[in-house]
């Protein structure tokens, strides 16, 4: 089983509070590019507001709303089947990955090593992209079980107990979390067409 948990409920402070998932790129909402990348996954869980809803996926909300990505991961993982096999995996993906299809193709062919809990994309600068990887569901549940509250917990702290295998993917890990990044992406997209 490979599931997918898509995080789309942040405050988008660097976007002046705009609905990041709904930002238009390539003629459609940014989150739709992520959904397309995980279309074969089952189930697909979106975490955030009802605007994330699409046919064939389930939307859940972190508690309390706006409490950060760790709380969103907790809500998404809680929505996965409780009886998932010990080796079951899930994607954790942010909603703002315009090259999600390329990212999933690159990371998707890398098996999670026996001595690891996840394969996680690293960007062109070598930075781990916590919300661009495939994780063992059991490992995520263990990490989540060590916390009483997730409000304000960083992804680095949440995932610290996990053994992550980095996968260099360069620009495939690009995320659009500022207006400048969105403008650059749109300009490059237009020049490339």
C-alpha cells in the first residue's frame, strides 16, 4: 500500500495569507499538480480547508486549525487505515510543489532501505525537504506517539527520531511559498513554452 497525505492548510504568511493551494500555475490550482502526481495512491488524504476537496480523496483538518505542519501530519496519518500493513508507505507532500510529478517519479523509484524509515527529497542546496518524501506509516505513527501536542512543533523535531534517506532531486523539490517564487516560476514557465 502506498497512500498520500497532502498538506494544504497553512497560513501562508509569506503569501500574505493567500490560499497557497489555490494559487494558479499552468492554468490551474497549484495543489492539483500534487494531486495528479499521487493519483495512483490509495488512499489520498488532504489536510486543510474544505477548498482542498476533489473527487476521490478525503479532506481532514488539523486540530486546532492553523496549528502547523506537525499537527497536519498527525491528522493525515490518523486518517490512514489503522490496519495498514507493517511495510505500508505514504507520501507526505506539501501543496506547493509545482514539479510534484517529477519529484514523485524521482523519489518513487527509490526503495526505502531496510535500515531507514523514509526516502526524502533534498533540493539543489542539499536541504532536506520534509514534506517531499515517502515514509513508512508505522515509523510516522511511532514518531507521532511520542508527542502529547503538535501545536507549533517543527517538522525537524517531529521527524528527529526517524532514519531518513536523502534523495537529491534538484529543482524537482521547488516549492512556491513566496510571491517572488511564484512570479519566477510563472515567468520561467512562459519562457519555456
